[in-house]
C-alpha cells in the first residue's frame, strides 16, 4: 500500500513539475510581418502557428503595423497559416525551430478567393535575424548518428565553434568515464567556451540550471536517446540568462501524436582493445574490460493534441579488472629468515641485509651504544605477534623484477559498475 501511494505521489509530482516547467521548455518564437503585394502592411490578420508533430496550435493576430509574434513555442517543426478577408490564405510549412531560437517568417498575402491557398514549403535553415545572440545546436539526427562511448550528453556541445573540451572529457575507460558520482560528472563537464575556464558555464536541462554545488558540474546527465538537441549560447545573452561564461542547454524530446521508439545495445570488450605499453613491458595480459549497455526510448500521445509522454531508459554493466604489482615478504622472511634478503648500499648496489638485536647492546661511550649483529640475519626466536602479522601477507606469485624482490606479487581485482538511468517527461 505504501509503495502504491508513494508511486502515485511521485507521478503526481512529476505532472505538477511538468506544468511548472512549461514556460522554461517552450522558449522559441516565430515572428514576422504580413504585407500585401504592394508592400502595405496587413493589420488584424489571423495567424495560426501549428506544431506539426503534436497538432498544438497557437493563435495570434497581426498588429496595426502588420507584425505577429508567437512566443513560448517548443522545439519542433511548424506550419504558419495566415488568413484575412479579401486575400487568399497563405500557408508556410516545414519551419524548423530549435530551443531559444527566433525564426522570422514574413508573408505576402495576395488578393484572391478564400478557396485559393498559397502553400509555401520552407527549405533550409532559418536565419535568426531578430536576435544578436550567438548560438549553435546539435539536433537529434546528429546525436543518433555520432558514436559516443561515454554517453556524455555534453560531448555534443563540444562540436560547436569556440567550445573546447579538456583532456579529461576524452576519457572513455576509467571508472569516472561512466558518469556515476559527482567526480564522474565533474570529469564529463570540463568544457571551456570562447577561451573561458572549465566549470564557468551555465548548464541547463529543459531551461532549468542543473549545476552541482561542488564544481559547477552538470548534476543531471540525461540519456542520449531522450535528447532533442544540445545548444550552446556563447554570446549576447538575453535577459533570462547570465549565470556563466556561456550557456549549454540540453533539451529532452517530447512525445508526439504518433508513437515512436528505438532500442540499442552497445558492446565493449577487451578482445576489441589493444594492450597498453605498461602491460606489454611487464608481460601482463590485457585485463578484463567489458561494457554491456542496453538502451531504449518510446514516446507518443496519451491524449491526441493534448497530452504526451516520452521515456528513455539505460542500463549499463561494466566489469573492470585492475592489475597491481606489489612487493610482499618471501616465505623465509615471514618466519624471520633474512639471509637471502638484499638491500641497496650508498651506490645503489645490492648488499646482504644486516639485522641488529635491539635488546643486546654494548656501550661504547657516555651516550653511544651499538646493537649486536644477528648472525646470518636469521632471527632465532621471532616474536609470535610479528609472525602472526606477517602471516596476513600473501605469498609471492611471480618472479620478482630484481634481487630486491621488487614486484614479486601480482593481484587482479574486478570492480563491478551498474548504472540505471530512467528519464520521463510528460507534456500537457
């Protein structure tokens, strides 16, 4: 009963949060001027802006100056319908709009009957001429096409001009490369924009800042299947920004009137990797390195033209073997026999180790004592507690590198990493 109530409360909280985020997510604008063939403006014309994926409409009218503006639009593809008595309706389709983007669509109405419609299909990228903001974006098509071994969504921001990732961001094999924990997210957030330092950017998810309190790193990393676009705003921010050197916006996908889904599987295995130089030099085989990652996403309508959902899920399995070379006591040393133990002299050359008895001393002067040398460096009656402590060491399992028994023990440990990432979004 508690679990069911908690789940219902969580869903309700998500729906409330979704409605509160509405103004943040819907930040794009379509604007323009409506005029007739002679160049005169057309006031009070009816303008309907329709998102083609969801069928959601925004209705506005032109001002006395013939200007219309449709704000608070979600990213997507739009159609603009304009009608006015005495003119043939005009229809502009295929208008691609990104997050925080302002597109200008100027329309010329021609005199004609209501049954006649001027249908124009917009081709190419819309130039943003109504804002001085310098920005660029990577859309879902590029995100789906490019390989991203670490599943770092901020990787796509590094594809924009002026964005320079630090070396740590290129790491794809360490434990931090899998995005688990604050240090991992810090490593994946090391981006500088326009010469700025790393961790000086405002990182947003669907219009809300998601920086952590430690390093200004991204505290939330969405699944790549759920990304609609990653945008970098590098200069001349509008009044809603201003928290950092640049603004990196990650925007998630929304459901549409049609169901869409995808599934993917990523395999990484040591059989596909080369051994490193250190292992080759020491005769160590390639350690186990296995990554199995399952992902998928699905979105669609809950109620057509009104209520939509989109969800994505990732499950990562990683077994990582780490080989360490250590020096441990030999079988003889474990019982107090150091007759075959060598140490370095002042010149670094090997010399037999000498052991002195701290309980057998000869006074050579008022404040000078000399301990007695233990013959052949074999302790006759080792302390039983010392023997017990030495017994905890493992026995050597490899040929040492030198006469000093350096690196006479090799240990391989396996670290298991499991990551679940579930992203849900509801739009009403």
